[in-house]
């Protein structure tokens, strides 16, 4: 009977390491493949972020930067809507003409008054509504959706409804004022009533939007501040004045700037509120804003050069507003 001899690796010497497998040799093809993958990975890490953000910049160049530059170039020329490629150099003549135009200053004054009438009540109401919603209420999500509903409503639909409400002969507002002993008001043809009516549309549409911004800022305020104020005996009103308002200063400044920019660009509300459905802002231009004045010069009178100058004037006004916001923000951060 044959005996079986097993072959085994020689035992490792005492204090030595066990013999391992010989190292695998990497072929030249494998090294080239790894180097190619490494270079591809480096290119991907370097250029992928630019590829992800490139759609925004492409759209901005096409629909933002190019129209801005073209409008600035057109504002220095005499050009009509009927022949937009036929430009004649005019220098600053379009700017001097609009500054000498009484209708421009009338539109600027109307824009300022409508902006004040709409912005101040809007932000005050938004702040109060946000303070109420900040407390624990039943169906709070429902109330927040209701607050945002006017913002989601079409400007055309809202303006047409308010035209019916502010009607001179059959409007609901005059019907309610009649019971208060106030005679019928011609909301569309009188100066101040028409501006108040247009401002009411803006207030109704944007109050809920700003209220949700204030609500989000209020919920970020630490509760320790309110607890400390309550222990000191401060009422809810004092907590609102001495705790909530100081913490909301950056947010209030932000909403003021955004509302001011929006007020300087008001267009749809006065356009649709006009009984004649024109860009004149009423029979006597009583509520014509800068946006309507720009539209009237460019698309009604067909003076594209003058309209471009108005657009750039509005753009410079917005730059001034942004600069003032930056200075005030820096001072608020330095004082806090």
C-alpha cells in the first residue's frame, strides 16, 4: 500500500514573516488606461461645475445682457419701431428730451406716489399678519396658502376684478361708501382716487408674499430671547417692539428695497385699470407710471430711441436704490 506524501510550504523561520504571493506586475496597457482615467477624472472635476451653471449664463447673455447693451446703444440713436435697424447717431439728445418732457416728470411723480401709497401699508400689514401667523394656530398651513394665493393670481384677472369693484356707477366700493354718507367717487378719472385704486391692487397682490418672508424670519429668531423678555415682565407688544423688530431689521430692509424696485416698475396694474385700455394712464395721465410712459413712447409713439433712454434712466435709478441699500446694510451690520 503506497503511502501519501503531502507537499506543504516550508515553515517560516522564527521571528520572520510568512512567505507571500509575488507582486503582480502591471502591464504597460493597464498603466496607460489608469492614467487616461485619471486625466478624465481631473477634467471632469475641473469643468463639470462650469457645465452645470452654463445654461443660466447663456440665457442671461441672450435675454439679459444683450438686450441691456442693445438698449443702451439704441438710446444714443434716433430709431423708430418701423425701422429698428435704421439708426442715426443722436448722442445724449434722447436723455435731454425726456428730462425736458413734462409727461416724464408727471410719470415719475405718479410712480413715486403710487410706490409710497402701496409700499408702506403693504409692508405694515405684512408685518402684522406674519406676527399673528407666528403663533400656534389651527390650520396654519391653510392660512399660509391663502396668503400666497393673491401672488399666484394673474395680474390681468386681479386688475379686471378691481376695475369692477372700483366702478363709478355700479362698483361695490361706491355702493359701500354710499351707506357711509360718502358720494360716488370717480376712481378712474380723478387723480388721487385712481392712484389709491391702483395701489390697492398692488397691496392686495403682494402683502401675503411679504408676510411669508417676515414669517420665515420670525421663526428663525431664538426663543430664548422671548423667554428672557417674558421673565422680565415684558408684554407681547413689548416683545414685538424690543425683540422681534430689531431681529427683523435686515429682512425689513430687504423687503423695502425689493418693494421699491417693484414699485418703480409698475406696469400691468395701471395699464389694465385704464378705462380706455391705453398706455396714457388715464385721460389726463393721472396714474401713468414710468413703465407706462416707456411703453407709450416705444410701442405707441414708436420712438424706440427715446424709450431706450427711459429704460436706461430707470435702470440707473435702480442702481442708486441698490447702492443706498448696500450702504444702509453695512451701517446696520456695523452697529449690531
